[in-house]
C-alpha cells in the first residue's frame, strides 16, 4: 500500500479552500439561526435542524476531501472549523442580529395589522364555538350514561 503524498503548495491551497468552505457552512448555520428566530419552535425541531446541519457538514467534509485528495485529511477539517469560527466571529453575529431585528419589526407590524381582523373573526366564531362545545358536552354525557346502564 502506497502512502499518498501531497505537495506543500497543494496542501496550502486545500487548507484555504477548506477555510472558505467552512465560512460557507457557517453562513448556512446562520440561516438556521435566523429561521429559529423568525419562527420559534420547540426543542425537537431544533434538534432535527442541528442533526441536519451536522450531516451536511460531514457530507461537505467527506465530499471535499475524497473529491480533491482521495482521502480524508485532518488539516481540511481544521480549516473548515477555522472558517466556520471566523465567519461566526466576524459577520455571522452581526448578520443574525440585524435579521432578528428585522423579523421582529415585521412580526410586530403584522401583529398590529392583523390584530383587529383576528379579534373580529374570534368574535364572529365565538358563538359557533360555544354552541359546538355545549353540544359535545351533551353528547359526551349521553354516551357516558348509556355505558353505565
């Protein structure tokens, strides 16, 4: 079995490309963060998003390494992690902060716009709901008494 050797110049180029790939993957994670802020959801969906991101990160690492060098190399993983960290510490937090503020403003604007409409619909359907609930209670009582006899 012959050990595969890369030249130092090729390793440097691969490392820099891995840093760029890591920045792109960090940006993808920022999209997940903004999505979580825009549409808050529970721990299960957050867990599923994190698992999806981990698989995408692993797939990118595997594809990048095997496609360019034929083997998985540790310096490529280090480059990707450095790129992700660099993106997170420089533009990542700023972009997420701005987009969260933007979505918060849009959410408040939509709430103010549709609040009167929601109240009107609730008022109109309130009578229907009360009548439906009363009928369900009567039906439930009938079923309960018929089982006991």
